[in-house]
């Protein structure tokens, strides 16, 4: 079967800006892999490591003072 994923499709609600930014900042644009890697770390799966965060974009929000 050509498109037979090993996992069931899940739905989550994610803000449009966050979803767009994840696409541009995830390695290779692979949002699914980035989410799975973070989830494995969060759940303390054996061998899972905290994913490396992407470099900040050239123009980012100003730093928070205080």
C-alpha cells in the first residue's frame, strides 16, 4: 500500500503563526519530526534528548526588559 503510515493521525490545535514558524525553522521543514523529537524528550523516553533549538531569525522580537 503506497501511503500506509505506521501511526494513527492525531489532531492538535496550534496557532497559525506558530505552525508557520515551525515549518520554516524545523530541520528540513519537517514539523512532524520536530514535534515527535520534543515529545519523546518530554515523556523521558530512553535515549531521547532535548532537541537543539533553531537559531533565532535575523529579525526577532525585542528582548524583554526587567
